[in-house]
């Protein structure tokens, strides 16, 4: 508890200043006490990351408590002359210490022969003092700087280099020189060496760049006899990142396989799944690799398609407030997961954010008094406080599901109800006093009821076991470069806007700038259809017998306040978060 006691004093000072409430302090201290021994998180980080409080407001107050002055106060950006001056200040700093300062979000902004001034997003971080003490200066002045400004300075002063791509450029240059050399000595051997090094740099480079560009999936696709396309999925859309020419696709596939655990490099006729682990920018990143044979124009060649899912635990959302549920959906969702038993089902296609929602829900209900078990294939994110069962050849998904019944669970996550056997066990758990979470692939919330019935689950079991079904989709968020415009009224009427909303609402279109890479969008948010199983919904299912009427269920749910996916999308449009086109593209008519 020593770590907590040292922070309690700061918390009390923040409380006395009216910065936080007693409840916020209590929650923050509780979270701090549950942090693992190796964690370096401090109170300010917990207040921002876990309680969603304004980072600048909190850190400015903490800096003031420690008597750190603020630098660049009131500024929203740093001009180029100042950036150039700062660049000169860091020239004499050893690279390893410079790297440590970048990691700590700190940078030298001024210096003399004897003194050094450091701007830091968290000047109270003890690691910062330890790092600065390694420098050969007699005096140090640490000042507080707003996090966003520090990020801007760091990005301009220390331009992030991808060392693998730099190496790739060097190799390409060398290859050109060799091809132009008239003295062709051991050319095959040299080319083999160059190609091996080049492809290794290409694959390592795409793994690093995928993390830095906030990519969800990397696609490696043979597109010709000697051409391979590497595509990045950013905010749900695929775009070409790099095209490798004059190299057989099989060679690139072999390099990826060599770096992937649990796959056989020489197996080319069946699908394989494996994983890669890397430290990227001081963070442990996991990559889930899927390899599937594909047909090419050359039937004698064995082409394979590779998709690499990037699993970055920094993106895990553990707070329902940050998840962004709309008012009624959040109210019903919390009510459903606070019940001691029953099943909560999230539906939607692959890539609709189902796992993210489930993880946030689990973190809401997990506490040390409960045995939380998960069965997922594959496991995407590690969940603190849950026992995540490992699937293997010796422990199949079905075996794990059956084993859960004998493992004294309180809360269970079944990754997907893929068949009647899985669905029956999930429903049985829900009906015998266990809170259960799972997913289905359906278009909307009411159709999940029909899907369960068609699987063979009896209506009375569905009616009694299910707490809530929530369908969701992800829409792209507009970047700050968005512009107001007036869509055609018929388009707006077509997706359900009222005449009053058309007349008074403000609508935005995507424009594109350097910040969003010209797409006009930055990040994604969810739209959701939360069908809470109230008494009248349960009665409709029971009365349906063998004929589930999805439309009647939907009509009743809307009467109860449920927003359909399209209605949820309309709210996002009116709030200026997304565009009309985005919502039309991913939702069906009400």
C-alpha cells in the first residue's frame, strides 16, 4: 500500500482545491491499489485514463502543487523558429537519453553551458529526474507543458524513423548500383543476400509502420507473378501502403512465415494461424497471423494470402464512459450487465467492435470476489482479473465450453455462439445463475432471437435467459477539417430525418487534410441498437411459439425507447461526428 499512501497526499490536495470529488479520489485510489507491482502509473494518469477527466486540468494542478512553472502557457502550437531552436538544444544529448526523454514525453527546450531547461507533460514523474541526472549539467529546471504541445514538439524535433524502411531504401539503392556494375562477380550470390535482407526489412518495416499508423489489419496479397501488394486497413478502409515488384510473392510469404510462430513454412495447401510478438516504441505488440492458400493466374504457383491483425493493448477500452454508448443504449446496457445472471449478446459483422464492447463490459463487472472465465478463439486482448482459457489441439473450443460448467464460474465470456451446442451451454449458464457474455453474427438485434431459435434453442429459454441483445457497427469519425454543407433533402428523408431536423440540423462533409491523410476521417465510433428484454419483449417471444416475429419485437422495442442502428446513426450525424454517406453505407432501412 506504500504506493497508494504516497499518492493519497496529492489526491487530498487536489480534493481541497476542488479539482476532484471525494468519490473520484476514492475510485482512483482503489484503482491504484490494484495496479500490478511493475506498474508506474500515477494518480494523474489514472484520473485521466480511467476516470476520463481533463488531462491538462489535472496535470496543471499537480505541477502547481509540486511548484513546477508552466511553459508555452496558452499556446496551441509551436512555430518553426522555436522548433529549430529546440533542435539545436538537443544536438549534444546522447541518443539513449534522448530516447528515454521521448518515452517520458519530455524535451530540452533551453540550455546554457551549466543549466538545462526541460519541458515535460508530467514533471512529477520520478523517472524523469533519474534520466536528467545522467546528463552533464549542474542545474536543471523542469517545467510543465501541456501534453498535446509536447507531442507536437516531439513529432517535429524527433521525426519518428522506421529503421527497417530506412534500411530498405539503402538496400534498393545498393541493388541499383549492383545492376549497373559491369563487373558481374558472383551476381547470384550477392542478389540472394540483398533480397534476403531487403525482404526482412520490408516485413519488419510493415509491422512497425502498422502500429505507428494505427492500422487494424495488414493484408499481404500476391497481385502478379512477381508483384505483392501490402495494404493497411485504417479506420475500416483498405489502402495500398507498398507494392513490392520484381520479387516472387512466395519469397515474401516465406519471410512472414519464418517470423510467425505455430505455422509451417512448407505447408502451402491449407490455412494456418499463428502469431508474432514485437516491441514497438517501448510497447509489447502482438500480431495475429492468418494464412490462406489462394488461386493465381499461374496455376503451377502456390500463392497465399496473409492477413495480420495488430493487437495493441493500449487500445483496450476499460471504461464504459469512453466506449461512447448513446444515452438510452448505455442505460439499458448497464442495467443488463449489472444483473446477477442472464446473457448479454453483442451482434454484428467481423470488425464491428464486438470484442471491444465485451472487454469494456467485463471490466465493468470484474472484481476479486468473482471467478471470471473466458473462452475465445483466438484470444485478442489480455483481461486483468479474468482466467482466459487456452485453446489448443488438446483443448478444443467445445471442450473448454464444457469444462467451464465444472469450473465454478460467476461470469463467463463465450467468444461466439457458433452452433447449437455452444448456444445451449451459454443459455444454460445464463439460466443457472451466471452472468454470461457472447456474440452472434446477425444484421440487427431482433434477428439474433430468430438466429438462436433456428439453431434449436427453445423460445422459453431465449425469453428467460437473455438480458439484452446489442447490434453495433463502426462509422468513421470526421476529422476537424470537416465543413458544413447541405445534403439533398430527399437523401435525408430517405434515411429517416424529420422535416424539422432537415431544416434546423447542421450537416458536415469530409474534406481532408494532412492530419487525417487526406481522407477527411480520423478514428471510428460505434452506432448501436440495444434491445433490452423487458417484460413485454419476453412475452412476445413466449407467445410466438415456433414463429418469431422480428418486426413486432422491433416495433415494441422502439416504443420502449430503443434506437435502431439507422436512428443511432442519425444522432451521430446531427452531433457532427460522421456523415450521411457513412451511415447510409453500413445500415439498412428501419
